């Protein structure tokens, strides 16, 4: 199959997105729209900008994360608390297809920028509202970050080993899941708007986005009284699927839970007795003897290096792998062949490796257009597009309503 070129049409060309909010969930959702051709205008507060600009590892005074989270966006810096700033946002809303926000519920309403206010300006508007607990309910006004959503959604309780403190996933998975649900909701609303001409808002709660991933957690509790417990590296009720030790002190991950795969795995490790055991033919039987099966696999893997284990299992067509570090990912030939890492040039003129765009579309793929912009880099251009004359702009700059790095006092 021929790879599409950077000049290929993009799926969301012509769609205008206004991003209100900061840090992770809302901006992650807006990033996905920008990667597929939407014109994304990101509103940032004057002077400081989005706090993510200074999160985690920095280079040239800017977070390296920033160049992933904010690529393909235009930065407009204005004071949302000011009447003039709110009027500018309303002008932008009049031309927008989608607004994405992740403020605390009620915050935008206090500024006259709530759903009812914006829908009156643009009846076809689609608004993605991401918050900790949603726009309604007794918890709506509580502060809620991703880690709290992960806990309330049920994920944190299951993370870790039995009898030990729970652990968090090493990335902001709750925020990212909420962002993905926000994007799905907005795309559904765009499709429906094509029929009705009407907009709507999407109410996304962090905890609900995590909860939606919890598989059979609730039915098992309701019908069988089972409260699922943490299980370390194993996947309870699905056997075998675990991490196993190797002779060199490393570990391998083996997923031999398919019926035919299990038989191949047992044959490969020299346990034909388990391969032919009628009680282990199907997963329910294997799950009842998970300790026995895991013990047999571990006994075999512990006697071999990780390289030998992976080679043996590859020959047997058994899914297996090892935990990848960032260095492993960058060096991996499959990542390279799939072009999953791209090199961009940041606004500072420095090269930087970043993840490529997902998902992959064969005809209208997404693209990356450099790194994240400087604070307010597009303020002037966007004000010009709105028809705000330069004299008015200069006055707004002087009063601190508008901001960009070049015009900073």
C-alpha cells in the first residue's frame, strides 16, 4: 500500500475548534482535532499561558510535553475574566464548529460563556465539557483531577499487588480517556448535525470515562457478589496472562490464554501433560488452575534468558513480549517501519522526536505541523481575522486583555 503524502487531504479540514481550558484532558482532545486538519485556536491566559508549558522535563524554557500536546494549534492569549476578552471569545464562537473546555462546572457560566450563552450565538455549536464529576450530580462542584477519576472509576483499586498499596499508571490515563470520549462525542454530534443542523453539548466526566473501561466489574458484583481485587501482573480469570521471570533477572510477558495458543505454549515449554489435560482445554478450566499453570511457565522461563524465551515463543506463535522503555521504543525496528516516531522542528529551531499521529487513515491521514506555539503567537493574526482593527488591538494589549510574547511589556 502506498503511504499518503503530507499534502494529502485531511479528514477535518474546514472544521473550526476553539479550545478553552488547560493542562491535559481538554487540550488532549483538541490536539486530536488539530492533527486531522481542524483549525484549533487555543485560548491561554496572558503572561503565564497554560501551566503545561512548565510541566515535567523542560528545554529552552518550555516543557517537552508541550510540543506534543499543543502541536497543530494556534495560540491566542487573552483575559477570559475581562468583558473585552469574553466578547472576543463570543466572536470566535460565532464562527466555530466545536468548543472544548475543561473548567470546573459553572466557571464559564459566571463569565457569560456557558452552554446556553454560546448556543444562543451559534445554534449549530458543539461543546465538549470535560470535568471531574460531570455537569450535574452532588459531586459536580468538587475539584477532580485525573488521578481522582481513576480512583472513583474503579481502576486505582485494581492497580498493584494484593495486600499492597495501590499504584497509579505512570501516565495521565484518566484525562486521556476522558479526552477520547470527548472527541468521540463531538464526532457523533458533527454527524448528527449534518442531518438536523442543530448543535449540542457533550458532558464528559473523568471518573465515568475510567468506569466505562472496567469491563465486567459491575455485572460480576451484581450477579455473583464478586468484588474484583488487585492481582499484580496477572489478568484474573484469563489464564495464562502474566509476567514471568527469566534467568538473566529480566521478565517476559506471555499471553497464552487462547485455547489453541495455550496448547502451543505448553508444548513449547515441554509440558505436554498440561497441553493435553482435558480440564485445561478452555479458559474457565484454566482460570481455576491459574497458580498451577503460572508455576509451570515460571519454572521454564526462569531457566532461560529473556532472548531465548522470546525466540522460543515466537517460533511457537505464542504472544509474548517485554516491557519497553523510551530507549527501547526509539530503537525498535517495528516502530521505525511503521513511522510511529517523527522528528519535528520546534519554534526554537531545535529538532525533537515525538509520537506520530493516531489513528492511521489510509486516504485522509493526520499530520504534524511543528511543535507547540509560543504564548500568544497567533493573537494578532486571529484578531485580524475577526476584523478587529489594529488600534483597538493595541489598546487591548495595553490593558492586558490581549497578550503575545513579542508584545510583552
